[in-house]
C-alpha cells in the first residue's frame, strides 16, 4: 500500500451536491463558507449543480477570488492542457505531493492532482480523508 498524507476534514458540502472539490477547495483556501464559494463558482464560471469544472474555468474563478496559478507540473494530460492554455505560467518537472508539501508551510494554496483539487493552508491539508503521497501534482494556485 502506498503512503497516505492525512488531511483535515474540509468544508461540508451542500445536501445532494457532488463533484464539488473545486468549491470545497476554494472555500477552505479562501476562508469562505461553502455557500460563498458555491455562489462564486456559479456566478464566475456558471458551475452547474452536481457537475465538475474544467481546469481553464477553475483558473478564471480562482483568479477572481484572489488566487494565482503559479506553477504547472509534469507531463500528465491535464498538465499538457494547462501548459497549452496558460503558456506564460512556469512549467516545472513532475512533483509528488509529498515532495511539494514542505514548500507549502506558509500561505493559502489550492493544489491540483489528476481529476481533483484540495486546499493547503499553512501546511495543513484540507480535503476528505487522505491524499496519496505519491500523487502527481498538476498545478498550484497561491493566494495573492
């Protein structure tokens, strides 16, 4: 079994909501309520109830909330897509979450891995349970 990194329990989701990691990550990282983050994602990028959000739209919503896409990592499909649509953002070699976590000891971040995002605030991980330590990080947003 691979090593897991313990995450603090994040923001509770709305009743009957799903595929909302983008909303929960924003709420935790920004210090907002779930309802505030949900409304922001709905207004900014027209996020539909129960549906995920494309990475390009996430960047728009996170930027509007004061977060900046600071780095793209690796050569996964998601990383290549982000590099293509955001060519001015630095692109670094692949990075596991375990290796990146010590660099996130101060500040508010939204971290992306394949198919998922979660918050890291002052080195504390906020999600639902555990994050695989060997998960390949695809992008990172930092609070300006």
